[in-house]
């Protein structure tokens, strides 16, 4: 929240400076600098409202392994990744998850996907 507050402060300062100053050539570059500063401040922050990017990452990883992303849910991938003895899963999914079993990134991606019980709804190459 502190990062968002800092970003809002930069945005507000930029707005007030541009609005209450006389027309000058520095307005355009100033707006670009403020926009870059806001993005730099928010760069380390996680996505709060959108989780689509995590679904895209999983779909891309699964597709690159030659597995149909419409065939398995993220919840199934998570169970296989966790080594759940009740979830043997299809052999190609188990084989793929075995290659990333120790990956903290894979766990993070799987944990942040919304509606993990649903297969992807996104079109190919999204």
C-alpha cells in the first residue's frame, strides 16, 4: 500500500505542476518522467486486481512441454506438484510437473491463479 501511496503522490504532484504552471516545453518530458517514476515505484509490487498473467504463464509452460493446456486444471497441476499420493494424474502431466517439482516460481504461479479448478478459457497463443 505504501508503494501505491507513493505512486499516487507522484501522480498528484505531476498533475498539480502541469495544471497550475504556464505553458512550457517541459510539460511533455515532465509527464513522461513522472509516468516512469510511478512505474518504477510499482515494479516490485505484485498484481492485486488481475491474475490473468499467471494463467498465461502456466498455459505457456504447459504448452511448451507439449501438453494441451485445455486438458488439465491448475488445481490438478498443483496437486501433482505437491506430490499428492491421491493425484497420480496423467503421465504427461506428472512427467512435466516432475521437471519443476522444486521450482518456487511454479508454486507462486499456481498459487496466484484465480479459479484453479477451471481449465483455461483463453484462446491459443493469448
